[in-house]
C-alpha cells in the first residue's frame, strides 16, 4: 500500500520558518515527480511547488517564490518543503503528492501550518 | 500565468442525473488538464488526466473532454458518493493553477 505522510506543521509566528516533510512508503520517490499543494481553511486548492524525479528541476508559485524551497532525499524516501518569511496568508493545510510531470495520483493526508502571532 | 475558471461554482442534482462542469483556461494548454475530486476533510483524488484519460480504478461514469482552452467534466449518472468539490488543474507550464472548484450536492 502506498502511503505519503506529511509532518512538520504547526503554529509559527509571522516571519518565522518551518520545514515540512513527506515520508513515503510503498513507492520509491526517485521514480516520481513530487508536488506540494495547499488549502487555506474553507478555500480551494493552490499549487505550491514541484520537483522532478532526479531533483534537478523545481518550480514554484509566484506567491512563494524566493521564500519556499522544495527538495528531496531519495535515500530517506522523503520530500521536503522549507518555508521561510512566513506570512498569515501561508496558513493552510499542506499536502504532498506524487505522480507524473503534472498529475498526482498519490496524496498525503496533509499537515496544518498556522502563521499567527 | 495561466488562469483557470470553472462553471458553475455549485450545483444540486438528483441521483442518476447527468452532471457537467466546464473549465476554461486563459491560454491554450493542449490537453494538459487534470480533474480532481475532494471530499470534506480529505485529500484530493485524481480522476482524469490528460483531459480525457481515466485514472486507474476510477468508475467509468466519470469522463473528461476538450483541448486547447475549453474542457468539460461529466458524471454520467450521479451517485450519492459523488458528493464532493471538483477541481480542474492545468499543467501546461509552471505554475500549475487549479480552478476555483465546483461543489456538487444531491437535490
């Protein structure tokens, strides 16, 4: 059974940093493109970032470019999202997902990030 | 950046009805379009990719069509378990924008 499990969410002050992790089991992440998608409370889905299967190519939404960094550790079968200069509008459930270049067939359950003083 | 619009934003239909949602891209995106289903409190689920390809294990009552800038998602016979919000998403180039979603419920 394929499982993606996000962790690292929590309460952080504006301007702070947080690193999210997404640990995979049942699949080898090195074979997949990986994505982060977020969803603010009661709102729609927002694509955040993606990384290709060998980690050489990354992409970001304009709203997080320069503040967030996606990375992967295939030895640990884990995806990361390093978030800095966090703002209140970054508050959301963050989902990791895996699949092809643009489509994600596997998703985690999400981890909540709350940015508040 | 490519913008995605969806219509309607919500709809109510009876069990067994045919339901159609449209998605419009602000630029040509070929067939680089997904459709996702999201139930409350759950992660999204991929239903359709490449505009019309059914993801493995997804019931055949779900279908998608279109290319370029206009796309359609159809549930041929609505079932109670299809109550959810449906999102289109393009992946023509970064950023892979989602549409605003269409909330579907039972009349």
